[in-house]
């Protein structure tokens, strides 16, 4: 029961005066009309005890307020409007006020405990706006496009705050090639943007210290709306962690081409943002050219600190929450360099926990200058490299003939024509023909034929340097002139027909068309059909080095490594000093095959030291295959060290566009690439890098000098498109720092 059913008339009249703001006469007139129905002014005066001269004015006032109406009779009569219609809105308003008061009351108590619950959209939006306005460093927002529009102006007003957005509920048609293209200005105010087709709630994290959770209300039956305001810092940090480590990696980049280029210095409040930019920056500049400044806490002492040093490495996991920078800082009065790890906010496993990180160019940074470390390595190599070289090496197992061709653009006569000299020109022609649904037909002309592949490139370098070189591969039966002419003084053992590569040469790139099926059948048994076991032993005994390529072309290459270990090695009196294995295109292999090959390679290393040579792209593929529980992008030297350890070989050399590394028994060495101003050759860099590494290992040089030789040989060929002699290599080392632009 409500408790009002026992009220008498006087109490009702008093309640109307107190709660509905009626005067005494108004309450008397209104109650008389409610009780007695339609009445003339005379009758109403008598029923209400209100003087007749006042009744007219009071009825008019009640009429304006919506409590009373007049009919069209004469004399006019008044009647009361249904109380449910007149008092209902008042009651609703009172209930709304009551609910709001309850909500505010609940908010006060809940905010004290860390979470406030709201059930009104205007209140929810009000607190989200307040949160956005309070941001000092970072905003991380996951929301639908519709809800984003509500807060877009507030986000634009935070131009000095780093903003990261995940857009939800996107149409699948927006996803093209693992990216999202939107006709949206979001890149104008958001620093980092990703999107997903999934339907998700609105989640907001501000400065990692407060947040908001607003579930979707697409179901109209779901009432009322609910929003949760989070002020507890630990819970707010979990919100941010959820967005950063769970939601963000699964999203697609939104309008990535609209992102501005990375300029330094740059400040970051999330380590993953820093790592994302580093992956781009280190494609064009070496790690050591960057300085890291960070503010945060020492994880051992708990003390607040601010440090700086040179970037030495990084680990950027794909999904794992552990991510860090490696920084060389100077410690103590003796200014000893110490490499420390720097993690993100709330990290505990690293030496330091950073609340902010700044990247900038080191004071001696220059794209046209080499660092002191590189110059020191080059000087060491110049000192260690002998004046003359002699010895025996074996190189195998591939074999290519490159048909170097040019595309004819316009033929002016049977002997006169214009070439299509730029790859971009060909690309434009193909794009235009595709748009017009036309078939392109090209004429090409052959300029020359050259032996190619690992065996030819490495063999030529070692042969020219002074080694007695034996080549084992696919050179033709009888041996094709391209190989016999290039290696007229060397022993050639052919295992079959070479692979022909149609090699389209352009000024800004190349296109290769290759049929490599001929190499597929090679394994230990077929090799022994060509070379009996006794001959293999004789060839390998007292050989200084063996260099092996064509890995990805020979699915059963592991049987060759196992055969050398099990059948040949026990019969050798003087085994080779090293076996160089070039990975080539191992990304073509299945993970099962790759793992099996690596296991066999590790076993071979137990007998003869193995050096694996690879590119940064192939190294990343190997890392993903081997380090399945620890996937992520690492700095080049860290990748090489991990691979060396995980594969179980003596050394791993990795070459990239701007720097190369070699990891071995004594850690890793790094060297910056020579600054080639006008390259004549962009391909075969890996094979020539392998040739330089082979040269260093054959001469038993230090890892530092071996790495310097690898990059020097590859850079020489890139600069001149010629195989260097030992004298050429020495001259190139002497002028290593002068190779760049004048």
C-alpha cells in the first residue's frame, strides 16, 4: 500500500499546496471540481468556500496551468482535467529527479571504490567528455564510427596528446589486403588507427589511470543503458592492457598511407608505439644511430629515474605482452658501457620500467657517414686480410644460366629500337592494360648469357681471390659453355641440366622467370650415383671450406648433410674448416621440412663448424618457425644470436639493406653497409655476401673481419657488377668510407 489512501480532504489540499505549488484558494477550487464535477462559477464558489469575485481569476489561472478547462455554455462552467494527465508529468519528473539523485549518490560511493555505474546516456557522454578533457598524455579509444562522431571534436581538441583508436563494427567490404580503407578524416586527429569488423563495446583509457566502459545497445529491448566509469588505477591499467595487447594486434591498419612520416625526436608513452616506429626506422638507419631517453623506475630499487643511451636492440612481440628496448648506457665514474633492458609501463622483468620514451638521432648521426664501430671493423679486416690466398674450396649445388634480356618499347628499324628501361614504365603499362581489359604483348631481345646462382657467384669470387675451386651443380651434360668459359681453370662436376632464368633487366629493378624443377630430385643417394663415396671423401679431405646453396630448391637437402656427417666425416683425416650454408628462399619450404633441415644442420655442426648466411627477411621467417613460443621482431643482432643458439650452428650471418651482423661463439658483430651512391646491380647481394663470409672463414679470420669481408664483397659487386679480385677487395676496404656521394 502507498500510504495515501487514508488521507482526508484537508490533507490532500495541504499536499497540493506543498508539492504542486498551488495557493490555498487554488487547491480549494480544484478539489471542489474534482469532487463535484462540472460547475458554474456560482456553484463553485459555494462548494469551495472561495468568494465569487475570486473564483473567475482562480479558474483562469488553473486553466493556464492545465488543471482546469471551461466549456462553451452560458453561463460558462468549469471542470477538472483528469488528475492522471495533470499530475502524471509531475510524477514522472519527480521520479526522474529521484533516479538521478540515486545515480549521483551511487556514483559518489562507487567512485570512492573505483567504479561508477551510470544508466543515462547524457550522463554517460558527460563523463566520457570529462575524461577526454582530462587527458594529459595518452588517449586509447575503442568505439564504433557512430559513437566516434559524438566525441570527434573533443579528440581534435587534444592535439598535444597521443591518440590511438580502434574502430569497430566496420563493414567487411572495407577490408582489402589486410588493411582498411575508410573515407574518414580520423588520421587528422589520431596518431595510430586500426579497425575491426567485430562489434565491440566502447572502451576508453586515459593516461592509463582512468577509463570508461560503455556496452553496445544495438538491442532496443535492452534497457536501461549502462556505462561504467573506472577511476581505480589498477583496473584502468588493465583496460589499457586489454586494448593494447589483445584488441590492437588483431585489428587492421586504417588508411595507413595517410600516416605522416616518422620525424625525430619523437616521444612515446606506450612501448609498442615506439617499437612500431623502430621497425620502420631501422629499415633505413642502423640501430646505433639512435639515442633513447626514458623516464620511469628502476625495477630493482624502485626509485624513479631518467636515463639515456644508444639504442642497442629491441624485441617487438606480436601478441606477447613482454616487449623491450636494449639500451647502452654509461655507468660509474669509469664510464663503463652497460646494456640494459627497458620495458613499458608496469613491466617487471626488465631492468627499467619506462613511463615515457623519446627517440632522437644520435649526435653523430648521418645517413652519409659511417659510425666508429664500422670504421674500426674495416680497419681490423684490412690488418688481418693476407696479401695472398691459396687453398681448396668446394661450392654447390645449384646451377643457373641467366638470359639477360631487355624489353623493346618502340622498334624504329630491324636494328634500331628504344628499350623499356624503367620498371615503373612496365608497371604502368600493365596497370593500364588491366584497366582497359587488354592483352599486352612484348618483344624482348637477349643481350648476354651468364652463369648464375649461388654456385656460380660464390665460385667466381673464391676462384678470382686465388682458391682452387671445385663446383658441384647443374651445369649441363655436356657442360654448357657459359660455365666452362667462366670456370676454365676449375673442376666442374655436373649433376644435370641447369635451370634457365629469363632475366629482365631495368634501370630500377629486375624481373626473373625461373623453372627450378630440375633441382628437385637431388638427394644423398643421387649424389652418390654421380660421385662414389670414396671420391666424395677424397674431395672433402684437406679442403679448406665447403659452400652450399640452393637449399630451398632441394627438398631432400638434409639427406646430403646427414650423409656427410654419418658416412663421410668418419673417413676424413683433415675435415673442412667450415661449411657455409646459404638459406636462399627457405620461406618456400613447409615448416615441417624446414625444422627437419635445421635439425640435420645442427647435427652436421657437431662434426664440422657450420655458418648459416641469410637475409633479414629470411631470418625473420626462420625465427617464426623456430621461436614459436617467443615470436616477435627483434633487432638484427638479437635475431642472429637467437638463430645461432636455436639452430645449433657455430655462426649465423644476416645481411640487411643498411647493416649486417654475424653472431658466433663470442657474441655478435655489426657493421654498417657501404654507402653506394650509384649501384650497378641490386640483386645477388646474398650470394656475394656469402662469398665474402666464405673467404673470411676459409682464412680463419676473426668474426669482425669475416663480416667486413662479407659486406665488402657484396658492396663491390653492387657498385660495379663485377667479381672482385683480392686486390679489388683490399682497395674497396681502403676506401670503404668514401664510397658514398661526393
